[in-house]
């Protein structure tokens, strides 16, 4: 059985909001992006680990993890990808990078989160993972993991017998001496030659990646250019560096010499971009609209400011006066309102095969357009309990046509110190009744 591939470095949550831009905002001469899809995935070292797990059966990720909503999402995505996460302590909140793209073109990137690894002693799980490594890929993104003294000391000892590939970052710690391969891109190399970097870092080999032009490899025997073959005319290069480093690590672990490993990595990175890049390994996000709450730093930032989080939920198949009144009243109970919306499959399970009338993304867009709604989350389960367990709202609001006995999720809310509030409904309004009335009206009009 092959020994584990261990990925070490800083992990973040990457989100891609994709849509189209065909008009300018009336407030300013900037494009308006109409959202079509939202994707999320682990970024940084997390993406490297996910890519490694696609071709290797045993992958461990040693990374700093925050106990917040984005951190929990990262943990779930990594677990689903088959990555064993070995968590280190983190100061601050999970790093999150949101790219807004229209027709494949990046328009804007929003970053939030200030997390960095602590200097606390490594736990036994991290020590065991490093000792068991068959090869190590270091994915440095400048947030402290690779500067940890114990990690550096362990990697220095491992280099004698185990392949260590280091993907550096301008704000990160320098590679340890003795690395089998260091893989900066041209910007990270800062006009230095691969040969001079190899000497400065004390590495066995350095490969400067050059995008569509391949890579320049320097070893003690000299330098050689390894060209890329079959380069796509266009493509999203996000994540290509991680794919390159992981492919080189796996090739060295399999016994390849460094020249063959770099040639394999150039081909793997080229194929990765041609196949769609990082978007191709992303998952649809269970978020209908990342609105004002996300833009201000998310739930954890709200809590650090002493804010009060309110949540409510439902199908919201046809938005009516009763819904709007409930949402406005719910928002007045705190500083931010998150609306949990049943997915299409969830609505069908609750309401029957002819529902919903409106698909989930459209329902989410309508809700997010309301001034009182700060965030919308789409969930697949019959109950919002799992989402509430992660969200931990201070207040959970439902309409007065329910009782607490009807709400199995109430126990989850109270377990985290929240309260359940039942607000009065507006008599005579319901989506089911409105849909039935519309069907009857249509039937009468169709009669001769």
C-alpha cells in the first residue's frame, strides 16, 4: 500500500460567483453582474490536497483551521474529497476569497478573513502524519503554517529520504534547505534565474513555471527548458500552480527523476487548465446569494462586533405579504437576518411533485433583493437543523402557525444558546392557496 502524500500549508475557502454583465449600474459606470451560478472549493493548500486525492488513495492535509462557518464549510468539502485534515491552531477567522466573473472573465475579487497559524506546539496527529509521509507537498500562501519552527525542523530531517516539493509564496517563509524541488512561478521568482534561486535556497532543484511556455528547470547539472504541449487557447489558470506542485510530488514519490517529474507536472498543469481549471473541481455552493452579511466579513465578524444573528426559513415558493411582514419583523430582532430556503428536492418532498413553482435560485434572488435580508442559504434536507448547527443563530424565527413542538430544529438552536421566536402570521396568505387560486383562474379562462 502506498505511503501517504502529505500536503502542508495555508488553506482558504474559494468562491466563484459566475454570471453575465450586459449593462452598467445607474449609480456608477461599473458593470452589473447577474449571477447564474455560485461555486465553492478549498483553496491554497486545500486545493492542492483535493487535487492529490483525485489520484492518490491516502492524502493528509496539515493546515491551520478556524472554528467558524467558513472553516466548517472547508472541513466538509475536504472530507467529501477524501482528504484527512490534520488541524493546527489558528488565530483569527478563515480566509475567504470570492471571485466575481462574467463570461469567464474575472471582474473583481473580494477577500475577508485574517487567520494565521499559531506558534503552538504541534499536536501528536501532525507529528504522526509527517513521520508517515511518503512524499510532502508544501503549499505556502503566506499565513504562517510553513514558518512554524517544528514543521520546518521535521521537514529538514525528512528531506534526506523523502521527496519534499515546496511551492513558495512572496509573503511566506523561505523553503528549507535540501528540498527536492522548489516551484516558484515567474512573479515569485522576481526575475531571478532558476539556477541562482537553487543556490540561494540550497535546493536540489528549482523549476520556475512560465504558464503556457512550460517551465525552466535548474539542477546541479545545469538548466533546461521543458515546454508545454497542446496549450489551450484560453482557460482559467487559477490553481494551475497547485496542480503542477502536486503532480511533481506524486511523480517523485513514484521514483521518477526530477526532470521527468517536472515534465509530468507541466503536462498535468496544462491539462488542468484545458479541463476548466479550479472551477472543474468545485462544488455548487449551498448559498443562494452572498449578500451584505458576507460582504461585511460574515457571521464571525458580526459576532466579534457584538452583533445579534437572526435566522428564519421556509420554502418561499411564491413571496407574498405574509412572508414580507415576517421577514421585516424578524430582521428587527437583531443585526443581520439569514434566510434558509428549502432546495427544489426538499420542497418536492414536503409539498408534492408539482412544487416548487419557482426554482431555488430564483427564490433566493427574490429574497436577497429585500432590504431586510442579509444572506440567503439553500439547503437540501427536510429540516434546516444541520445548517442551524453550523450557523448557531441567536434567534430562530418561524410564523405563528407553528408551535415549538412542530419544530425539530428548535433543540439545535437552544443547544447553542439561541432562542426560538414565533411571530404572528397574516391571515389569508399562503403560497399553496395562491398557487391553487392561480390554477383555478387559469382553468376558468381556458374554458370556452
